[in-house]
């Protein structure tokens, strides 16, 4: 009897191995072959110089708009008008709220839906306590060691200047698009885009303009993102939602020499700890699942087996993703305490302690579901829970389809320009201005044609932000090629 049981067990095990093998080797190939490499014949030194000079404008966004130096924004707009004469002579320009320009390049066929290519030229402030950590002054635009250095080189003057260079180049060479092309360059993306991109989106709505697609910042060509032997060009087809909640605890206060059992700081600290000890569940779906579908057959064999047989390994797969700080934001709504405030003097018990918790919402979660999760995790009526900022409060985006000619144009342009890469859709874990355009298109893609090692991702909004000269040069090849592919017919 026991021997028979062993044979049954062995048979089941072999059947399982066969199923695992079949599923693993049946993973499809979602990649496309590169075509001819596009080459834009442009004055490279002049192009790099213009980019360097653009970085020198301190177009810094602040939550308090009174802190914004409006003269820097106006000077930047004058700079691009001077440097790109054909764009400003031949394209119609509309200025929204004084600082966000929208350019319209009229096509020859008014029956075709237009496209929107966009970026933003505002930047985040530089941490004043870390100025000495910068190799070059944050707004120097220094061109050294094969890089252009400075705040905004990656986020996001790279896109703005590269699009303008590409448009100027195509105009000089007599290109005429079939469909209308719009270029939008926001001035307040870093603080929500409410007066820039949102105003442009409302303009499209008011004028009944439906877009074929939008291309904004988001992904890039990242080296070392996954163990697959090639850089991965990540094209965002969705982005996470944004919500910050303010937690407030109150107590009678008093003198620190006679502390009561209930202290506002202690109550608040426990609430934060309880919340962080109640993480949101991990899910592999939507854009993240599509990323693995595109790259699954490129993974190392062991990981390929695990992915291909998620009917059996799903819990292991989700746990592995959620346990890695790099991949966790792709599979769950994240919890990040970012600000805390309490007290006025070292011997005075504060009557009030507050903290701001930032959440980046996975598609499928909502503001209401997150607030309910927070209430349940904290389970303390002494904690007041309220939204911190209405202007930055956004639900997760919808997921754009990859089975469209628009996505295929993006993918093919990437392969033609970069060649030795893999292309994959993915979930953008930050927020971009493109979310404002969901009412006017079903197709929003988030990709900028820079190439960098994954370690350089921390430079975005961080110290020593930079982009390689070769990446910026190649961006003109990409954008000019992409425009001709997607707007030429």
C-alpha cells in the first residue's frame, strides 16, 4: 500500500513538473525587431549648449506660489522663443495662466485626431543643507565628464528641450504632419499641475478636441532594472494615485515634570506604528502584470518558472515583489510618513501632535478605501484623520491599452533608436501631468528617451541630478523619428 502511495506521489510530482515546463516554455515573445536607426543631422554642440543654458533658469515650484520667482519663468519662456525661431514663427502658441505654453502644429488632414507631446519646465527646490554634496552648482548646467549636470536635467527640462529641438529640426527640413501635433510644457507639475496641464486639458474639453494619444515623462531606458541581460525601456501605461492624510492627536498638555499617561506625541507615534504594521496587500495585476507578460520569457530560468506558474506560486511571487524596496511600489499601495510636528519648548508637553502620511495608490484602490484602511489599522478615536492637500489628491489612473497603433509606434521608435533593449509597459509610481488628460484620450503613455543605470534614479529630485550627453543627443533622434512615425499619417 505504501509503495503504491509513493508511485502516486511520484506521478503527481512528475505531472506537476511537466505542467511547470509547458507553462514556462509557452511564454510568448512580446518584443519587436528594430528597423533602421534614425539619425538627425543637427549641430550637437549648439544643442548641448542650449540645454545647458536652459538648466540655468531657476524655475522652481513651491507649494506657496508667493515664493515662486516669476521672472525666472518668464525669462525661460523668452529663452526658448529666442532659441527656437521656427517653432515660434510657424506654430500657434497659446499661453495658459501666463506660464504654460501650448503649441499647435497644424496637420494636413483635419479628420485625424491630434496627438499631444508634453513635459514640464518647473523643477523642485534644492535641499539647502546638501549644497556641498553637489559636484557642480545645482543650476550651473555644467557639461563635464560626458554629463550635463543640474536640477531639471532629468526632471524635466530634458523632455521640454528635446521636443523643441526635434520640432525645430523637422520644421527646418520641411516636415509637414498629417495630423495636428500639440506640444504642452507645464509650469507647475511639481505642485500638481492645476494651473498648467489642467488648464490645457480643459481647453481641449471646451473645444471638443479628442486626442489620439498623449506622450509624457514617466519611464526611461534603465540599465539593471531587471536581471535580463539588457536595459529595459519602461513605458508607463498607468500611474499610481496620490493622497496625503494628516493625523492629529490632542492631549491636555502641561509641564514635562508631571507627564500624564496620555501624551499627544505618544498617541500619534503609536498610530503611525500601527499603520506601518498594517501594510496594504500586494497585487500583481494591471500594468505590472503586463510588464511581466512582456519580459517573462527573458527572465532567468528559475524566475521564469515561478512567473509562468503563478497559479501555483502566486503567493511566493507577490511576497518576493513586496519584500523588495525597488519592486514593492509596483504591487501595493505604499505608506510613507513624511512630516511630523509637535511642541514649542523642551519642557512643555504639546497639546497637539500631527503627522502627514503620503500614500501612492495602486490602481484598484481608491481614496475612500485607503482612508478606511487607515481608520481600521489605527483604531483609535483620539486620532483625527483628514486630507492634507486637496490640490495633489488624485485617484489612480486608468490603464492604457498596449494593443493599439499608438503604443506600437512608441515601442517601434524605442527599438529603432536604442536597438539593444527590451520594451515593456509598466506602472509609474510617481505622478505626472498626463493624468489631467484622461478626459480627452484613452491612450496615455509615459516615456522619456534617456538612458541611465538604475542607481541614477535616486538623482531625480536628489543631489547631483544629471543626464548623459549621449542620452540627450539621442533624444533628438528618438523624438524626430517618433513624430514622423505617429503624426506623418
